[in-house]
C-alpha cells in the first residue's frame, strides 16, 4: 500500500492505517512527504499540482519495480485523494491495482460561494504570500476529528503546517476542482470513504461531485462507497477509527461490506446532508 497524505499534513497520517493492515493482512505499507510538506525543504510552499502528480506516479512505479507481482493499493486522504484520483484518471495513468480515497478533497472553486471564490482569486493576485492560521476555523468549531488526543498531537507536531499561504490555498483549490470535474474514471476498482460530519470537505461539494459522476453515467460498478453518518474528516484518526479500518480491510479482501453503497446510493446519502 502507498499512502498519499492531505493538505498541510505529512506521512505520519498513515500510522494507524499501516499498523492495522500490517497486523491483519501482513501488508507492506509506504507513505511519503509530498513536496512542500512534512520534512521536505521549504515546507508550506506550494510546488504545483503537476509536480505532485509526477512524484506520485514515479513513486508508484518504483514500488512496482521493488515488489514485482504484488498488488499495489494507493490510498489518498483529502488532498491526497484528489491527487490519486487525477493521477489515475488522466494520461499516463497510475500504476496501481486498487484505489482508495478517504474524505477526498473535491471542493473546486465552482462549488464555493461566489464571494469565497472571488476573494481567493483577488488575494492570490495581490498577496499570494499572505498567511492564514487555523485559529479562526477552530474558534467556529471546525475540526477534522472528534478525538481530542489526535487534535492535541496535531497542534504540537512541528511538521504539521499550521499557517497557510494564500498561494497554497489557490493551488490546492485548483487541484480539487480538477478532481471534481473529471469526465473519465480511473480504470482501477476504487473505494471512496466519506463521513457526513466532515467540516473540512463538507457534504455540499461532495454532492456536486457525485451529481457530476452520476449525471454523466460515469460511476459504474467499479466504484464503491462507504458513507459514515458519524464520520469526521480524519476517518482513520477519529474515535470511530476501528470500523473504518475494518471496512478498508474487508474491501481489500473482497469480503461483503454491510455499509457498501453504489454511487447512486451515496448521492442520496450525501446530498441529503447538503445545506438548504
């Protein structure tokens, strides 16, 4: 398995997933810090979506060579989910057998309120290096997890980025929109895991993504969904982590999933939580 972390996060995000899959399946798990994140030089500087896509494809190819004949599953969380989705769907594709998206970041500019979209465009034009911290959203109760220990650990972790440049926000928004608007699906069997309590990537843009997939007739039998009514953004770093990890394990083993949904069923679940 190859883990691809989310925005401002780094490879440590996959520790719980790795521990579970190594213990239960004897899996070999890799994760890496994407450029501009984690322990890399110039952390906090957006390196460009095409650079991140190229890195992902290169690393997946290296793992293929290192483990010939062994199935490769690529798991992307949040921004990493958007990156994996684009890398697999667009040419030249992604050398993976299976794809898993955890709380995929599919919140493109077209799903943002007009004032939010215009504000981001304006700020990126006049002050791309201006920095925002997460204190404002935290004061509104917007948190990625309901596990206080995980929240404290993220707050203390020096490699978890807590101040974000406007240019980075604009860059990740472009990537999210690219993922949200794809007109082709990856050829791999894929699983999407999403929680309805997600406030980082809320139901509304995910609903827009599902509407796009289903209206175009793009979502076939190779795309499975599990929607958690009580799930948060960090699905494998929340108080209900175990059930998510068990679902992931059973899906990889091709065992029945009681919560498995088609994209059409997921559309009903997610869009029912859409504001308004």
